[in-house]
C-alpha cells in the first residue's frame, strides 16, 4: 500500500523538477511585442519632454535611441530567460545561485550599454546624422548600470512568475490525473464488489434447487452461463447501451424465474428512444436483485417487479419498483445489502452532481429512481449541465436517500 501511494507522488515531483523551458517562438514573440511597446512609450515620453522644453529637431535622435535601447533589451531578454531557467530562484538552493545572478546582472549591463553604443553609432552614420556622441564611456557604463539592474531584476521576476505558473499548473494536472485514477480504481472496486456478490447469490440459488428440481437447476446454469458471458463482454466498460444492460437483466430474470416460477412477475417497459442511451454497466441487475430479495417474490402469493426506462428532454429516467412491504420506518435502506450502496457510489463517481438517485417506500412497495444525463452511444462525453429543477421533477415522489 505504501509503495503504491508513494510512486505517483515521486513521479509528480520528478515531472515538476523537469520543468520544460518556454518555446523559443514564444520567448521571441513576447520579447518583440513587449519591447516594441516599451520602446514606443519611452520614445513618446522622451520626445514630448523635449517638446515641453522647447528643444527642436530631436525626433530622429530620440527614435533611434529608444528603439535601439528597447531592441537591445529584447535581444538580451532571450538570453536572460535561458540563464534564469538554468539557475532558477524558485527551487531549493536558490541562495547559492544569487552570486551567479549578480554576475549576470553586471554582464547584462555591460552588454546592453555596449550594444547601445555600437548600434547607435552605426545607425547615425548610415542615416547621415554624423557621429553619435555617447559621452564619456566609463561614466556612461556606470550611468546605465542602475537602470539595467532594474531591468534584469524585472526580467528574472517575470520568468520566476512564469515558472511558478507552470509548476502550479503541472501540479493541478497531476492532482487531477491522480483523482481520476483513484475514481477509476474505486469504480472498478465497486464493480468487483457487485460481480462476486451476484455470483455467490446465483450459485447459492442453483445449489438450493438442484436436488429438488434438477431441470430448473439446469436451466439456471444455462442462464448463468449466458449472463457471465454478457458480463465479461462489458467488464472493461463503465457505461453500456441500455439495450445491452436489458439483455443482461433478461438473463438474470431467466435465472430467477427458473427458481421462483410463477411467483415472480416482471414488467419491463423501455421507450424505443432510450435503448441506445448510455447507462452504467450492471446498474439494473443489483436493483432488481434487491427487489426480489426484499419484495414478495419469495411469498406464496408472489410479487411483481416493474422496470421502466423513459426520457424527458435531456434526462434519462430509470426506475425499479416492487410491491413488497418496503422498508420499516427508521431503517437505512443502504444497510440492506451491497446492491443499493454500491450503485449509489458508482453513480456519484460517474456523474457527480449531474444525476439523481433516490430510494424509498412509495405507495405500497419500494422504488429506486435514477435520473441520468441522456447520452446516446455516439456521444463521447457526458452531456452538458442538467438543471436541478429537471432532475427534481424526474425524481419526485420518492423519499430521498441519496
């Protein structure tokens, strides 16, 4: 148990530790867009500051200065992304990487100022604007350093936030995968509870009949064989068409009729447009088994079980009812056996809030009513949201036990 639980956890950690860097196309696209906007804003500020100071003929100079400043930063931003990804500050041991980032800040500032110097000199010369005067270079490197420190820190902050977003997203995906895996395992466990539970009951029925009525026992074995064959056919499917579920139910009822004879009366009424609707596999058989066990089938006068399937809009209705004595007041219906509780839990895992499951006494007898999303076989996913009012209407009249 411990090994099984720790393996996914370690896999999740490994996946997060191996966080992939953003695609180069994304980095370059972000750099071009963001630094173009930055360059335009800085040019607007600097040029109109000149206008406010009544300085003339500065348009071309400011345009060259701010565009070279922005695109030199964009070029270096791509390098900073690669460096910050290799020496992240959001992982254990971040303190040990701070000296590397300090050195990188100095290198960034020197590279940025040098790029500004040579690019502006070249553009001024090509534009016939004469030699570009960048002032006393040692002082210029010191002057630009303060602004470059802010730029580098901003870049690393943006990259770290992006890494945090990616890490959080990976953890959410991993958590969702684990939850889905646990739900699938729980569904399989619930189905495995139902199958041996039913099989043991069926074998006990055959055992109790084979000496008194060998012919009935022989027919029951045939029905059981067919039922197991059908059940194995859908053993890996959580949902099957209703027509397949009714075929399984028919085999089970054949088994029960061989035991109870005329004492067991059944009515199955399924609308034609419901037969291709997806329902949980092995959903009706445990409900009918519960109705037989707690209804009147074992009494001399016999009992009647009704199975109905109908559709209202995007809601599928399933109902199994009997004319037995029902549940005594104060008793919990889910304490009466595996069938009801396992079916309730399977529906919760499969459909969440998009279903209703109600069981209780109704009139003279007991009924289980289920409302599910109406989805035909060709539809790959659970249909859209179903209003609570629709489901309340679908399941009214039965004491709620969901």
